C-alpha cells in the first residue's frame, strides 16, 4: 500500500502534523509527501500511490491535486484539519469563503472517498454540512494524550485499506474481470466442460493482489460461494487471503436489493421474474448476484421456448430480455442454448454491464 501525503498550506502546525503522520505511517505502508503541484505530479508518475491524502481546506491546489490524482485512478481522502469548522467558515465569509465554496470547496468535499475529522465535534460539524457522509475520526496526538502517533497511524492505515477495498471493479485488471467471469461460469454450471484452457490459464496467472480483489468483490456482491465453487471445480491454487471483516464504503443510495429468484423457473413465472430484473436494471440497481442466480435458474429449468417468447412479446420486453441474455452470457458465461430467447448485444446490454460493474461505485 503506497500513500502520498499532500499539503500546500503555510500553517506550521499542519506541517508538523503531516510530518508526524509520515513518520508514523512508515511502519504501515510506503509513504511519500508533496507540498506543491510539481512535486505531486512527479510522485504520481514515479511513486504510483494507491491513495492520495490531502490536508487542509480552502486551497485551490487541493482541487487540482484531486483532478490530477483521479486521472491516474488514485483514490483521494482529506483531513480538513478543523478548517471546515463553522467558526472558520464564518470568518471572512462573504469575501473569501463563499466564493471558494461556490468555486471548488463544496465540490471537492463531496468527491472525497472519505473525510477524516480530528474529533467528534469536527465530525458533527461535517455531518451537519451534509456534503459527504463518509466521515471517519482519528484523534490528533498533537492536542490530546488519548492517542499516540503509532495508534493514529494504525487507524489511518485502516481507513486507507477501507478506501482501497471499495469499488473494486475500478481497481481490477481486465484479466481479473475475465477470471471472475470464468469462475462464475464454472460455479453456476457446476461443470468445467465449457471452460477453455486459455480461461483456466488466465485464472492461474492471477497475482495475490488480484486474487484478493476478486474474492473481496465476490463477497461484496454476494457471489463468493459460487466463485469458490468454480475455484474448486477448476482445481486452482489460491493464496491464503483473509477477507473476513474487511469493511468498505458503499454508495450513498446503496440498497441490498436482491430479487428472490427460485432455483427452478416455470413458464408462467419467468416473464414476471424478468420484468423485476429489468426494472432493477432500469433503476441501476441490478447486481451480479441477480445475474448469477438467474444463470443457475436457467440451467436447472425446463422452459417452453415458443411459449416464453410469445409471453415476452406480449409483455413488450422481448428486446430488453435479449439484451439481458447477452449480459448474462458476457458476465456468467451462460450458453445460448439454455436461454429462453437468443441474446442480442446492443446499447442496453452495455448499459446493464456498466450498471453492474459500477453498482458499488462511490
């Protein structure tokens, strides 16, 4: 885990805090610092941080730092260091704070993966602002003896890990996404007959870091059991990775909304099930678990294709269902012969796949 600390303020206490954080964090991660945008760009290019940690508020350079980091897909967190407290905001509000709020400060705070407050009162103030609900508290050893720098570093490292364990599809390599599809294919089919040698070899080439992302993501999307079944069937050697009690951040509007798909579908109920799934897709709430369950159901059901296709046309969801079948094929490997209607890949299919991949985006 590589952490880049950035501050561009003339505040001496803030500078001391950042130096203390750097020294303490060295036992938890690889750490580098930058104090201007030139240094930041060089560090982004050579150090390749996983997380950029900004300090302070009201500095326009923080907004540019965020933009530079996100271009590299680096996650960003911020410690306002008390500078968003109400009394600070009120100071010189009309001439200084309001223009900065309108130009970038509110916008920037909303886009942080997490805001790190230095105490409960600061957290309460940030919550009242309502700009960002992902707020953590790490006390400042500079002003309280209740925490030592080493404990502060451990708490910061835990936050960084939580940040990196969130929205994992953004961090997964294409080969890891392909491996996930292979494992879901094997796990939902209960058979490795349709898995090619190239697909199996791709799974064997995954690094420990990529296996960790894959398994964590499968747990977050509730397909861990299916993935493990695929691993067993393919006889893959997976590194020992502890993924239990690994917290992550979920989207603000996230709901664990899973349609209950029976293991065996009947002609009469299939159309209603597909309507429910398509409604979730239209509301951008369709999940990988729903696709995996639907794939298993199709494999275990005996459907009358002519009757199903007629019902889909009457319900006017035949085109949407064909796009859904293409998404099933792409993400779980479901064979066309098991589908009630031939797959047709198009814009809707791409939208469904994007919805699922960004289901946990923050």
